């Protein structure tokens, strides 16, 4: 079985660790890197070339939307799923315009995150 490679981009360590633990329990998902800033996410994406980037929208040094744009310029085949604490339409629209193919609120269950990663790879 081919594993889906994932880069986690989240500035809050406890949230990033939680997502990593949840995703590493999945047989078909491999977390290949973690970024705590938008700039670091872009750098790691260029180096690691993940299939999916799970990106927090509110990142230091470079927000998640701009980091998404930059990643997709370099790796157009990558799929970005935006994470946000906010679910209003303006955030979803901004994420879509930046090139994200998915939008999850942070209150989403672990099963939904894994399902979203699999869905964007179809």
C-alpha cells in the first residue's frame, strides 16, 4: 500500500503534536515533516515534496494562505487542506482562492482529518 505523505504546518506545538499522533496511527498516512511558521512550511514542502499539506491559516512569518500560494507554485500537484478555528464563508473563500482543496475547522474529529487527506488524493 502506498502511503500518503503529509506535511503538518501549525504554529501551536500541542495542536501539531496531536495531529501527528492521530495521523501516524493511520496505516496509509505518513507525516514527513512539521512546520511551525509559514516560511518553514514553504521550505519543507520544497524539500520533502509531500502529497498533502495540512496548513493552519494563521501562521507566523508568513500566513497560511500565502504559504499555500507559494507551495502550489513550486509543487502544483500538492493538495493543501487549510485548518482554521474560524468557519465563516470569507475564510473558506480566501482558502479556495489561494488554491486549497479542503477546509477544516480545528474542532473537526481525527477521523475527519484522515478522511479529508484521503479524499483530496483521489
